[in-house]
């Protein structure tokens, strides 16, 4: 099984914080196209013991869709969001970004105040969206770290059904680069805020979802897998897919909940329209309809990995600027033993993929 095991121990002192990262099992090598047992490249366990952290300063086409008041697009129905989609704008107090413990405290407070009622049901079309989740300064810090990783990123991969070859094939997404946020001393030194976010969200969201959702969810608070991806423009996109098609549960692909955080700088609605790259959720707000969510910086978007059909529309950098790239940090929450991974219903296969199970890509 996929395993990336983080835990955080915060010592309440002014100068110390302990982060333990144990990496065991296979690396999520096929980022965007993992098939469970096909993943490879094993990591050895790494332990980071309590240490003093130095303060480091980081520089900071077709039919026209009806726009909702907040700038999101809807499908042809224009029926609004219904009860399954929650938009939660929030104000973010200033946070001392140079201090690891302050950053973690800020993240924990944001998680604790989040309205997760949309995910208190296992309705397959549930979508939960939070705007201004961490605050512009925090996102700028995370984006700075992400940009520093771009030279080491590799072309992002996925899978799809090839009619000519009659089988599922792996392919590289055009103009999409990706990497995994790793723990350990080296990983933390490269991108401390990104690592802290992965640790904090994994622990905090899993605990809250487990308390609110039905017992079959059972998200792990110590295991996850993740992907940091950058769409470089030129029409880069993600095909329609379901992240986890179901199967053997604990012995197969264990991804149950997906959380996307966008790292773009602030943009106007006109700039968002020109850049594209929207997250398109199908059967939302109801069956046969769809909704678009712009990849707005500091927007957190969550949905069930084993059920929501979605895609990413073409993205562009109209002016060729680095600040126009589409940055997304995805965390997949894994089920514990006893948790349930749903199989894809036949009606969903017919509606979205022509009824051929092998035609569905995986995220």
C-alpha cells in the first residue's frame, strides 16, 4: 500500500518544535496515475529528532456559462450549489511566518474553524470549498517554496484507455510538472511550510471528518500521499477521471478523500477567465450537471476520491508570466483498516465514460 507517514509533536516552547516523518512503503512514483501495486522506488524510514529551527526569510468555447455571484461557473442548469457544496470564505489573521510553531498553530486554528458539514455525508457528489483558507502571506510563502522545487519536478503522469492498443496506457500530461512533498531532514529543509501544511492537514482534517462522517470513512491521521503540480500553460489540462476507481480497499488503492490547495497569487476575475485551469466537478449540483471552480489562490477544495468525476480545463499563461502558472498541492487521505473504498457505479460509467470501466483515467 501507499504509505507516507507524518506526525507532528509540538513542544510548547519559544524555540523548539519536533517533526517526525517516517516514510515507508512505495513512493507515489506515478503521480497523477498511480495504480497501487505498480508504484515503486522505496524510501527508507527517516527520523527527525527535536532540533532548533533557524528563522529564514522567504521572498515574499462553446456555450457561455452563467456566472455565479462569486465568479464560479455553473453547468447548463444554473441551479446553484445545493446542499452538497459549501463555499466558506474566511478571514485569516496575521501569522508570524518565520516561526514554525506559529505557522502550525495558525494552520490548526484554520482547520478547527472550517465548516466541514458538506463532508459529513458520503454523498458521492459532495464538494467542500474554502476561500481565503490560510491568508495571502502564508500562500505566498508556500508558493515561493513550490517555485524553488520546479527545476527538480518531472512531467506529471496519468492513465487512460488507448483504443488503438486496446489497453490502459500511461501518458505524460502536456505542460504539467509534478513532485511529491517529502519528509525527513532534507525534505523539511527544502520546503518547511509545505511540509508543515501536509502534516497539519493530514492530522487535523482526518480527525474532524472521522468524527462527523459515517463510520465507513475511517481516515488515517498518519498516512497520506500527495502531489505538487504546476500547469505551465499552453492548454495543459487533466482528462475527466475519478481519482480512485475502487477495488481491494486496504490492500489496494486506499485514497478516500482528496484535498486541493491552490497557490496562485491574487488575480482578477478577468485574469482567472483568461488563464482557465478550472476544476470541473460533474453531477454537481445534481446528476447530469456540472460546476467549475476557478483555481483561485488560497482556495481549498475537498471531495471524495472514490466517487467524484472531475477534470481540469485547459490552462494558459496569456502573458507568459511565471505568476500565471497554475499551482495545486493535492493531499490524498487514506483509509484505515475497516474503512471502505467504493466501486464505481455502472450508471456513472455509462454517463461519463461510455460504460467502459477501462476508459476511465485515474488522478
